[in-house]
């Protein structure tokens, strides 16, 4: 395709071709699906805009139209996914100037997202009423996530070899592709590769439970696809039967983190245990808990000051 022909190419076609060349096979499937979703929105919003017609005003209008239907952070992600392709087009001389320069990112105000988690007493009731059979079942899965705070895909990928029973640790170095065709995948990020300390009781339970299992086979994955709705359904029934707040498996991860924070564990330690890329993620996710702890600290400070004489 000549430069003249490329200049007349629709921007939506160029973007889809760019995704195919630069992203297909280079990013994880879940990320690639986001690029394809961006391509669908481009085709929907500016189906007739040519590559050579992509000016700052045209691009800003695209961002504005997308922002009508999405929160600001989602719009920011949309902008970043487009910007890579556009900058390449500028480098190739297909667009004269960078139309993304000084783009104003708008978007709907984020909805209040109340993180659902159990307190320590409620978690105790839940764990006490699990039906822990002699063979692996989903109640064992619920117990392990409650004790470790692992992500759903991380827990699914666990094999017997990942348990270091002598040192009471779990080696987290992979995930399970439950959204696709199964199989091991890399962790979410480099920080997700970690060792998670586990208590002696959990060590003894899983040493016995996995005694006759192969070292390289996922403990919780049997034949057929795994759906998180199956496990969430089991957890929901347990919560309802016990008159507890209904939470999801991901809510168990939040429960684990919140109990640690209320116990006085540092944010840095919680972030490492959860496999967060930075403490900022932990702080943003558990801001309401941190604020509550700060209020408790203020009370402690005032009591300490008032006792001085």
C-alpha cells in the first residue's frame, strides 16, 4: 500500500491493522480483547474518518463522544490505546501532527464502589461451617483464598509442587486461563510472583489433602472448563444460609486484606502479600479501611496527649 493510499485509508481500518501487527501475540489475551473493544468503538464513533483527516479537533470529539458512555479512567485507557497507534502513524508520515497532544480527558463521575468484605467474626463463622471433604472440593478453595488472599486465577493454578510445606509458604508464579481454553499463564505482573506465608494448620490440611496428587497438576482443576460463577454460587449459598453478607470470591481477597490491615499489618506487607504492583494500588483499594484506622490513631494520639501532665 502506497503512502497516498494509506493516507486515504479509514482510521478504523488502520487501527485494526495496527492492533493485528503490533499487539496480536505480544500481549495477553485479556489485554488484546481490550484493544479489539477499542477498535469496535472507533468503528462505531468515526467509521467514515480517514487517517489523513485525524486532526486534534476530530480526535478530541472522538474522546468526548466516548466519554459520554464511560467513566474518566476508562476514557483514559481508551485514549492510551489509541495514542500508540496514532504516534506510529505520525512517525510514518501518515499524519502530519500528533492529534492526541493536549487532549482533554473527560468522562462520567465514577460510581461509588463499596467493597464487600466480611469482618473477622463473620469470616470465622463462614470458615467454621465449610464442608471440607476428604477430597478436593470448592470449600477447600474458599478456605485457601480466605487464608491467603490469592486471586481466583492464582489459586486455580496451584499444584502440589507450589506448596513448600517445610517452610510454610506458597509459591505463586503462574495463573490458570479459566476465561479461555485452560492451561497455565503468567501472573498479572512481576510483583504477583511471590511467596505467601501460610499458617501451620493450613499446611497440615493441604499436605494431607494433596498427598497422593501429582506435583504438576492443578489441585482444583478437574475436567472441563472452570467458571468463577460456580465457586461464587457456592460461596453465596453459604453466606445466605449463615445469614452473612453475600460476598464473592474476590470479596474474600478483600476480606483477607482488611483483616490484616485492622490487625496492624503495614500497607507495604499487605501489598506484597496480595501481589500488588505498588502500595498505591493497595492504598486506593482500601482507602476506607485506612481512613478508619487513621481515625482510631487520632483517638490514640489524643488519649496519649491528654495523659501528659
